[in-house]
């Protein structure tokens, strides 16, 4: 029997490629570079299944070529890169990769939080210059993390995983979310309106999906609610923060710092952010562990196998 045609827009980790080989006919050898418009058009025109990434914009034009396509397996939990209503209208199933990247993303959120509070990157840079004069009592004083208030905006899977990790630091957690979430035994998670979370938290971490409603959710007014000693962390999607407003708040020191893994116009990062010392900047590493990226690929392949076999996809997304 002829193998189904699969188009993957990027090179994936080797164990995922190994799992693909023999089962599908790959339309083209994947590379680490973004696909050209022509490659994307051809992929969507000829394949029965596509694995694409969060940087591929799958809009109505791309989808208009998809005559044989049954499934787009997005290699990410967020799927704001895909025009879901158009895909649905064309009868194409869209899936994502939830759960498997929850821990990796929550861990990275904590890496940013701790790096910011304890000035880890600044300290590392100083030592490497060879100009560190030795210990003094007033050197590079950071902020305590333990017992401070952690504010979480968006208490879905990743928000809750970040909150769970706060127990070890004995931090009270307040959160804004669509639904109440029960706290695990021995800790208290309190649901509050967004403005109150911003006013009261020492660390604010964002975990809402990017939609039209959450674009620039954190704008000038919301930033002004935060304490001058508070830190903002974003491992979600850049456009949830008005980046220009964030630069102004950081420059004016109306907040203490920001830890960012994502940006409004990736891979472009505001010049204002790059020149500030009270900011830690990462290159969208949320799910970037080998184990996680392999699991993400295998989930894409599971969804594809099921859909091409005529059964319902376990990770179908339906809401924008
Ligand atoms: C996602 O899955 O949405 C992450 O941003 C990928 O790193």
C-alpha cells in the first residue's frame, strides 16, 4: 500500500524523524530554516498530513492550496499561527501538543524568575569579564523569592504547574483565570481579578493563550498597577505584552525587571530591552528540552496516524 504523504516544515529531533521513516513518504527533506512560500504552498497542496511549527503562518492563502490535506499537527501547544476557522471550514483537523511540554515550560518560567530575582545573568557576565573584585556585603543585591507572592495570569495546565513549584518556596499564589482551580493540599491558591493580581504580586507570570482578547493584555495601564519591586515573566506568547509599554516601565523603573522567553515580533527583540540590565532574555526556549521536543513530535505523529485512519484526533483544537 502506498504510504501517505507527510510534509514537515522544519527539521525535528532525530527520534521523531526515525519514527516517521518507513511510515510516511516525506515530501521534502526538512531543514532548520523557515520554509519558503513556495515550499509551504507545495507542502499544503500535496500532502495528506502536515507537521508545522509556531513560526509558520498558516493563513487562508496557504490553506487555499490544501486539497488533499486531512490534518495539520501543530508542533506546539499554542496554535495562534493557524487560521483555525478557515481550516475547519475546509474540513482540515488541527491538533496541538498539550501536556507533554507543561513541565518543561513551567521549569523555564522558574529559571527566569530565579535568574531575575538573584541577578544570575548579570553575575555570570561580571565574573567572566575577569573584573570581579571579590565578595562585598553590598554587591549585586537581589530580591528574596521565598515567601513572596506569586501572581499567575491564566491558570491552565502550565499556570498550575508553575504554581505547584511555588510550594517549595512557601510562596502564596494568587491567580486570575476563567475558572476556579482547587489548591493542592497544604497550599493556598486564591482566585482574584486581574488588576488585584497585578497590584499585589511580587512576581507576575503570564500563562494565557494568545487570542484577540489577550493581545496586549498587559498594557501601559496594567503595568502601572504593578509594584516598583515586582518582576514580570512571560514564557507564553510575546504579543500578550505591549512590548513598547514594557520598555517604558522598565526604563522608568516602575517595575523591577522582566524575564522574557517570547517577544512581540520574534525573532526581533526591542532594542530597549536589549540595553537594560534588569531584564533576562531567552530565545523562546519554553519547550526546548530533548525529551519534550521528542514527545511533541510523537504526539503529532499519533494524531496524524489516528486521523488518517479515520478516527477522531486525541488533541484536536476547536477554539480560537
Ligand atoms: C508552544 O508549544 O506553544 C511553545 O511556545 C513551544 O515552545
